[in-house]
C-alpha cells in the first residue's frame, strides 16, 4: 500500500500539484506562490 508513495510518477504529480499548478481557490496561484505572498 505505501509503495505508491515512493513511486516517481506519483511524486512528480504531487510536486506539480503543490508547486506549479494554479488553484482557483488561491486566486489562480500555486500553493507555493500563495504561501510566499502570505509571508
């Protein structure tokens, strides 16, 4: 079950989702950009 957490494709998706992909709930910023603006 936990093997998928170490899967390179899963990690690449997670990095894209959390660092690159804009989210409408964050004003179309990525979570990383949103966190930088909040700081």
